[in-house]
C-alpha cells in the first residue's frame, strides 16, 4: 500500500462529493486536453478520463509511476510523465489544468502556468486547483486586500470560488482547511505592458508590506518619497497608499508614470 509522502506535500483526496464538484466546475468537453498535476492514486484521474479526450498526468513521486501505469494500462487517453510540474513545458494546443496540488508549491505553480506561459504565448484555458483555504481566500481578494499572488492571478484571469473542503476529505488529513477555485484565463493580460517590468514593480512594492508604496518605491527608484507622493496625487491615487490597496487599473497608471 502506497502511503502519502510528507516531503512531497501529499494528501490524497478521497471525498466523492468534492471530486464531483471539481469535475462539474471543469466543464470538460469531449475534445478537451487536461493537464493533471500530481494524480496521486488516481481518484480525480478516473473522472477526468471519462470526460476528456486526453489526460496528461505529471507525477514526481517515483513510487506512483508503476502503480499508475498499471491502473490505466487500458486507457488510451491517459499519458503519464515522470516529471516535476514546474519544469514541464505545456502543449502548444489548447489545454486545461485540473489538479489537487501540493500546497507548498502553489505560488510557483501559478507563476509557471500563468506568468511564464503568458510570456511564451501558451497559457491554459482554465485552471482548477485545490488549495489551502487561506491561500484561496487571498487569491479571491479584490482591491484593498491584494497580495503578490492575487495580483498575479487577477492580471491574467478571473478567479471563482468553487467550494470549501473539510480535512476529512483527504487521507491523511491535512492540518489546514482546503478550498477549490477555478481561474478562467484571459486571452490577454489585463495590462498591455512589459510583464517582466510590471512584476518587478509588484515585487519591490510589496517588499515591506507595512510601509507605504512611496517608501518602497523610493528604495529602488532614483526618487525621493515626497516626489513619488506628488506623482501619485497627480494620478488620482492616495499618496499614502500601500501596495495591497491598489487595483489593477491603478497599477497600470503607476507603471506608466514610473517605468516608461
């Protein structure tokens, strides 16, 4: 019997109702290609294979490779890759991501499949992730509560809350509550800018979260905090604002004012 591996953040989803919520939210069509990250023992994989034309499963745990190959040996629409999902280059054709992911790599996964794939011109059509509930709530945040992670998601897509998931839905039970969210990915980023420069701006602006935006920017730009405040006021933005309170549209104004 294969036991969950703590070092890989494994918690196998076993609750049937949660699985059905995920499949329903995925809105899979008969010609869809689904990318599943960390199929585990296949509880979600079973249902994906019944709905999608192709399922490509990315599994890092060597112990599960032979198990999954044997389990799905008769399923022609199942493709298994022994690979780290963070190093995988997605197909050039349209694909959707549906996965119960290791929570400790939530942010790197979203960066890889949103930011990096947008730069390559190859983002997914949609993403459904099982996440730590607290992280899911942060991603859903709008203006006045943004984080680096939520900005990344809102720049490229529209997040939707699917359901909360109790600890007892997993084996072994995690220490934190969980949630499922869906990100409908836009064809274009919401701001038509140099994305690398924009995300650098995000990073430096959140460098010290308790400090005002003007102070964080003065640390990296050749400008005094008072001069930055004056420019913010001219843009119609509160001069004492903190990064978390800015909307996507306001980030666009700041980008144009300071980086172009």
